[in-house]
């Protein structure tokens, strides 16, 4: 699995003219799934995303995680993260998972994210999970904060 994680002030996903996912402060996660991925990669990445200290503390140092920042999570499937441009001018997507496997692992990633949010829930905040629509032509808009963009792969 390959992710691009962006710290955002806001992010939105549209399908057609309909908003299907939207967050304010939080993390936008673009998720690519390869044909060799399994639930193990999803579990590791979810834990890593929740523990990432990429939000500023009182001294403006990146020391605060998603829960501590009272942030939310927007997860968007993106098979093009496995686009290989080493040969020719058109990306090859042979490394990307077939749609059936990708959908299964995308759903598992989202479910693991929701379960982790539930575990971390406290009286001050519960991470809200929003998603894109798997397989749809989406428009993703974000206002990156920092900018802070991290690539994580497992």
C-alpha cells in the first residue's frame, strides 16, 4: 500500500456536483493498493497515520497527532499512485491491485480507521472518517496546511 498524507485545513471530494466527503482540520489520505497487498499493510498504515505527529504544538513544532489536534480523516482511493512511468510516456498500472482486491482492502482500511477512531475517542474529540467513492471519477480539493505532505508505504 502506498499513501500520500496531507495535513489540511480542509478537503472535499465531489462526484459530479455532489459532495460525498468533506473535512476541516485533519489529514487527507490518498490510498493506493497494489496487487501484492493484504490486511497486514492496512493495519500498519492505519496505526502509522494515527500516530503521526505532524500537527503543531504550543511551540509550533510538529509534535501532535491527529487525535490531539482534534482532526478528522478523509480517505480517497487512488490507484494512480501505482502508475509506473519508467518506460514510455503513458503510465502503466500493472502494479495496481485489480478492482475486486482493491475494493476489499480499501473497505478494510476504512473500517480499521473507524475502529481506531472509536478506540481513541475521548470526551473532547472523536476522529470523524470521511471517504471518497471507490472507482468513481472524483474531484478532490484540499487546502494543504504547511504544506505538510508525507508519503508512507508498506
